[in-house]
C-alpha cells in the first residue's frame, strides 16, 4: 500500500492532535503534517515544492495558498452543517476516525482513479451469495446470521441486498442519505466505478460493525436493473478489496440473470425447508442447472442447507448434495432478533465452512 502525504489544518489544537493520532494508529501509511496556526500552514504550503496527496483544512484556515497548491484531493473540515465556501467538498469532522478516514480515502480514490489505499485484501473480497429458488426459505435471516457471524470473528463485512423488496432499512435502521438508488445509477453509467460508489453509500451498523447500503428510494428500481449491471456492482466492489467478505442477499428464481450473478460468488449458500413444495422446487433447480449447463461453473461453490431441521433428511437433489442443516431456532424465526440473539449452532456450523 503506497504512502499518502496528507496535511491537516484546524485551529482547534486539541481536536487536531486527537485526530492525527487516531488516523496514524488506523493507517501506518499516512504521512501527516498538521497545523493549528494559520500562518504556519500558509508558510508550509508556500514553501512546499512537491504536491500533497490530500489536503484537509477548516474554514478559518482558508487562504489563496490553498488554491495555488496542487493536491490530488482538497476537502474542507466542517461541523456537519457545512461551510459557507462551496469551492471545496465539505467533510464532517465530528465522527469516528475510521469513518472519517474511509470517506477521505474513497474521495481520494475517486479523484485519482486508484483504489490501492482502500484494499485490505490483495486478492479482492470473498463474495458469499445467499440464494434460494424457494420463497420463505429463511434466505434473508441466513444472510444476516452469516454476516453477523463473520463480523464477530473480526472480519470486515459488507451486506448487500439484491432482493426485489428489501427489508434492510427495517433491520439495520439506517440513517444515511445515501441509498442503493445511487449505486444502481452508477451501475448504468459506463465510466463510473460502481465499487467506489457502493463504499461511498455505505454506513456501519453500530452493534455489529456490518457495513450496508440502505434500500433504494423505490422498490421498482430493482426490476430496472439488468443481470449485467448487478454483476458489475458485485465484481467491482469485490475487486476493490476493502472488505474481507461481501454478503449478497439475492432474489429467488433460476434463469440466466441469476446464474450470471452466481458466477461472481466465491461461495453460495442455498437454504430450503423440508416441505413438499420446497423439495419440488429444489428438484427443479437441480434439473435447470443441468439443462443450462451451469453445473460445472457453480457446483463446487454451492452449500445446500436444510433449514429449520435438526438433521439432514434429504441427501440431495440430482448432482447437488446437502452439506448441512440448521435446527429451528427463535433467532431464525424473527429477523429482528438476528443481531441480538446468540445461536451457537448457527455460528458453529457456518463458521466450520466459512472460516
């Protein structure tokens, strides 16, 4: 990861020292020069020959030298309300240092076209799709349980909901002004890095540390997305490598669109219940994979899970074998409890195949 030369100017000396210490503790690749005196800041800019990567300053530190000095990214530190100067993008400084740094690095990546400083994984993120051809199989609760289990293990996790109707806002209680509507628009723009847009639109669930993006402004926007566009979102977010794991809660169905997205996934969890209708749909799913000649591409990724069952009662469907079962548990009956109930069985079984 390359070194980033950053200068920060803020007249609040206590805030400045605390911010610099926190940023350096989070990212050792930051080379930070800090200034609480405007005269020292102006002299630094006027005497510096090589350009800065990132320049941050409070409104009372504004000067002509900022305009003259070349930096890849210039942002004005504000109290969250916004400054009177509209020349520079405002950055709310009163937040956790990790959230602040993440926004800075995303803006820097967008300005330079490089995502190297965002990566935590050189090989990109692992994408775990949670999919089922069977409605009411517990797909969303399994998605959230998986995300919570991985986050509790210390992994950096992003949850994305690609269902037609999303319950993400009800579960996560998001407050950001950003939504999946922005991500969908970026996916339709050929020159846009939609992975960066996903990261820009993320917020973090306080209790679990899971990152997520709020549902789109209108549920009908999902139907306007092509398989290629959804695949683009998954692929470009994966390539940035800012997350250890990306959990994608997928829509039901078995057609070319679904399989195009499944091919991006590293692992695919497929829950089903032991009911007559569900078992018939799983048989159809297995047949469809054979007919569409998709078995070789996804067979090794598939993890079939018999949900709400103490043990595996179905060996498999066609060439697809059932890998595990999850007993009926109150945590899976109520999605609202998923983050606040400890199911050792779920954590143990999912952990054995994903950690």
